[in-house]
C-alpha cells in the first residue's frame, strides 16, 4: 500500500477511508482512553493529528512509549477533527512503531538556537524552521528555472573546474591530484604537467565567461550552479560555496539588463508569497516581523535607477556618519547600499555606471571613458543582491582593459575569439541565490539557508 | 524596439508587420536584384529566410559582403514565403550589419568533424548540431525538475566540497589553499590544519549521503548537480566533471525505487519526443538512424526485472564470446549489460540483488546475507544509466559493513546518527545526466554533450 503525503491529506475537501501515512512524531499527548499524535512527514510545515485509541492492540506496548522524533506508520481514516485547531484528523486503525527515537535525540520539544542547530546540520531539517527554509529553497530554485524558461532562456551547465579567474580577485581554491606530501618539481617550480589537467586548475568563481559563449550562439541563456570563494572571512554573508544564477543575453544593453533583473526579483517574490504562503508565514511570525512588508515593497515598487555619480552625492549629503567615507571612485559598502535603499529611497535601487577602475575587465567602457556599464541591484535588508553589466564587445577595448588590469591575455584566447568572430552587444548579471533566500525568509546568516554550509574551518557533514 | 525571436516568428499563424530580428547569418545567396539570407538566432534549429532587395540603401556597401557567421539586425515584415521550403520569410525594410565575421571564422559552410569542433568548444554551439544538443540539454534539465516537483520531491543542493568519499573509490580531486610550492608540514606530514577547512577536502563524487539526511526529514528529495571523478581514463563515456540526478526517498524499498527509475526515464523520453521534436529530428537524421526506434522502445516497454543471479546464468548461457568472463560474484561489464538489454531482452532491464562484496557499504544487506538490495537500470545503446539501492537503515549492520570495507567510521558520525535517531527504510538512485543525453541524442562521446568538457589534460575554455 502506497503512503499518502500529509500535504495532500490536509488539502482534501472530502474525508478518505483506509489511508496509510508515515512520518515522524512531533509530540504525543495522552488522555485516559487514547493518545493524540502530531505527525509530520516533511511534505509540509503542518502536522496531522492522529488519534490512537487504547483499543489498538499495541497501545500499551508501543504507542504509550512513543517519543518525540520517533518514526511511525499509521493506517486509518481521514475524518473531520472533533477538536479545534485543525480541520482533519486521522483515526488510526493500526499504528506501527517503525523506529523509536532514543532519549538522547537532540531535537527535543524546546527551542534550540541556530548556533546549536548548525552543529547538527544533518538533523536540523527535521525542525519546523529548517524544514520550511529548505522547502523554500527548493521552490525558489524551481521559480528561477520557470522564470527563465518562460522567456525562452536556455539553461547552461558551465564548468566548475576552470583554469581562468573571471573576477581576477585571486580568491581561488586550487584543485589537484598531486601528492601534497611530495609535490613534483621541475626547475624549482611545481611541475603542473604532472597534475590531472596538465596545468593549474581551480574552482570557478563565476560561470559568466563560459555563459557569454553560449549567449553568442543560443541568444538568451542562464547558469544556475555552485560557485566558490576561498575568502578567509567569517561573516554572516559569506560562504566558501554558494549558488549563483547568471543570465546572459545577446543583443541586450544595460537598460535591458536592469529590466530583466527587476522582473526576475519581482516575479520570484510574488511566486513565493503566493505559492509558499504557509512556510513564509513561519518566517514572518518567528524570524522577521517586517518580512511581509519588505517583500510587498519589493514586489510592487519600481526599482530606482540611480547613476553611481548621483549615488555618491546622495551619500555625501546624507548628514549621517558612515564607517567608510565615500568619494567618487570608491566602491559602495553595505552600509551605503542599505542607506540608499532602506533610508533614502525606501525602495529597491539599481546603481549603474560605476568607475572603471573598481570594476572587472569585461565590463563595457562608457563613452565618458571613466565609467563602465555596470549595475548593482540593492534591496532593503540585504544590500546588493545582483551585480551585472553590459559586456565589452569591442576586441581592442577589451584587450586594453586586460592589459590595464594586469591580466595575461593568453589563457583567454577563446574569450577574445568571441569578439573576433561576429561580436555583438550583450549583457548579463549574477544573483546570489542565498542572498535571495535570506531576503525571502528574513534569515540573517547565510549558514542557515545552505543545507551543509562550507566556511573557513568548517566542512563537517 | 524589442527583438522578436525567430522561434516565435516561425510558429505564427498570421503575418506580422514591422518586426525586428537579430542573429547570425548561416548563408547568403544573391540573385540579380536581391539577396536571400538564412538567419539564425539560436532560439531554434530552423533559420528564417530574409529577403534583402537591392533597393536597400546599404545593399552594395554592406549586404553584398555579408559573410557566413556575421551578425545582422533586420527590420521588416513577416510575409508568406514565395519560394518553397518555408512557410514564412522576412522582407527587410532595413538591414544593419552589426558585425562582420572575418574570413578566418572557423565555422565555414562545410561539415566539420566532432574532433575539430571540440578544439573550438566556445564556437561549436553556433553549429546546428551543437545548438540542438545544448538546447536539448536545457530542456532535459527542465523535464527532470518538473518530473520530481510534480511528485512532491524537494530539490536539495548538496555540497560540492566534502570531506567524505561516498563511493570509497578513492578517485578524488583534492581542494586546497595551501601553497603547493611550499606545503607546510608538521611532524613530517602535511599540516592540513593550515588548509582552508582545517582538514583534507575533496570534490564530491555523489550527493547521496547528504541527500539521505534530507530524505529522512522532508520525505522525498533529489539532487541535480555536478559531481567529479579524478579517473585518469580517456574513454568516450567518462569525464572528470559531470552532472548527476540523485533522488532519495524515505519509506521506500527497492521495488519502489525501481518503479521510480522506470517512470522517470520513460516520462523524460516521452517529453523529449514531444517537446523537442525539431532538435531530435536532427539527431535521428544525421547522428543515429536508429534513435527514434530506441527511444520508442524504451518509452513503451515494461522494464525487465532481473535478479543478478539470473543475469549471470543468462550471460553464461549466451553462447557468445565476451572479453571479460563472468561468474557469480563478478561485476557486469558494459558488454554484458548491452548483451542483456540489446540482444537478449530487446528492452530496458533492471538487474538487482548484486553480491555484497562488489557494492558499497551503504547498500542494504538482503536476508540471504550474500547480496544487497542494489539495482542498475540498463538501456539499449548505453548500458547502465541508473545505479541505486535500498539503503542500509540498521545501525549495527551498517557499522559492520563499514568495518568490512575498511572504512573509518569517525568521519561519518553524522551519517550514522541518522540510523541512531528514528531510522527508517529508504532508497534512492543516481542517474548520469550525460548518459541520458547520449541516449536521447545518439551522440556517442560524452565530450559532445557537455558545454566545456573536463577530461585528463583538458581544461581549456
């Protein structure tokens, strides 16, 4: 007999006879002649109430010793609930104790701190909060795929293992099959010819350069995959491994790029508010009371378009002390970004046309010569959630920019090829998927929206 | 003015006035008073024919020198085609030459070998065949997500960076931030305490162990992400980086696991045959003439369920010479797998209950003590496409198996925890996504279904 998922039962309009459910016990309460069992199977946040009467043959032997966390299988009927608080309940005709959780089970019926739950990341999805967070992560992933597919974008799997450093930031994990106890050498240097790929290899920091090659063939494409930074910083916003969404569009300029970023963020937030209402409510009640207001604001606001030069003026005239002072030419810090979006505009803001000196080589140089067609989307509560640009499609300008930023052109021959052979205007951006999750849940630590987070010194599970 | 995609134009029922299309020129033919241009924008396999009359102001200057591969922007009207071979064509009112492809553009109008195209993997998606292959890759990814979401499965992003070796095969890429020129040592050993994670770290070979933790909380889950093998073999079937789909189901036994694998493969093949018919036809015509027959066979056959012990008997009685002889206890080679599915049964075959000695520690030991509840799905043309098992849910059996296979239990404390705390029956499998692509396209080399393949010595792009 096939089990029915609790999510399906709770949505029913009619009673149902002789069903089978399986799941984990959240609580057990006993009255004189029966027990109430709150059962959860992970299919949704809500439990279903099971009524187990003392007339069941294993009532004394099994049912009365069921502990929190134990696994059970229940046959019975879905009937209208006698008590308040729920529409349906299951009247058990048979209850099998599949597996008893011992007293040492760490998730007892009390509130646990996020810090403690991080130490048992393999068990925390069994809690209401983390169950909801990871169901939401799944639904948001789906929403992203649907958003792009509806618009004719193709999903591209760009390589994780790479020889190029897209951002030039140098915070790369090295990949090797060399024996670290005895690294082979040739003329004093590491003999990379003996390594698996015959040269140095790294974990990717972005799929963009690869995605550009596909945009210049298939039109509109996107990546959605893991990216990596070997940044030795322990903050609430950084992880060594995280997922990025990177659309890339042929025949698209910066204005089209900004429009897509706004569309995407708004459509996904509307999707979550509509299709994940139950899980979202948990976060709005217990994690961030301002969550629904923030999401409604983003979903309904026109995103402000603000040139960087104006952004600097606004920040300088803010009459507010910042930890980092700004001048034309400096990068914006999170405090400035949050000031713009939360305090000054009370709406999402897209800052664009940044100084060329603080941006990577691939961004298109504007006619003023001192700015590039870059854009960052800033949202309340998070700051930067999207960074993108129109790409430099002119071969000679691109080569000059590479020289200017001290990059060797040779490893990028294939990238430069795309500007040799029928180069066209194109644009794209990157969205940090975990930032989107933090935005939609109010969860403030990136470690709590990743199933098994990787941070300096932390690789358990 | 927004560009219209060619895929949309070709599907229209009605003419359309004053549209804008942008794309790359596949061919140009000239008559006395006008030129025919076959334009492709990657949105679909088919080109649209553009008619550019000599009355256009830049006809002599630009249009007559357009080369294969050049990018153009065309304004005009969609009108019924005068010539045969296509329903619609675009009569240009304006044609802008965006970017001229030089004579050195490698993709001239002739047939190129797959080997040559691999050396220009950044340009090959601009060909018909690879455009089709990567559109199909995108659509198949979507079909996988839809299949699972329709059934209430949650998508889990399991970590790429890991400290555990799921398969125990030892073919791992190491990840490090240590300086290979000067690896720090402590008492003669590599001082991993100075590495980013404070211990040895690797690229994952499977998300299964992590996914199990989530199945035991959320019920039905799946992963779909990159996995890695540092296997130094140059075959048509192996890449160092490839994508795997790994569903994992709580309260599911081996029979349920086999049923899901069959459902999944059949639904995805039906989806491809229906929704990707145009691209698929290219492969059926030019790559593998038997493709449609193979796919129809798989979509409509009941998959044979065959115990390993019987499979060995059948192979031994085949009256056919194999390179590798089989006996009870040996693993099946591709030649045996293909014999079973292609020659003996003429249908997909699920072989199950393999000898425990040749299978990993996490597979459930059967009551006979000498086999485990493993299953492999074999399909014509490919051999093994899915490998899975019911998982060993009994703590003491699992610990004994780890000891038996020489594994240290300590790094797997969290995995063993899941058997300490309300362990339940569960099952899952892995599907090699590239094998599925090879099956559905007839492409016989894995390098030709991955955007930028990673193999020994090969990390370009």
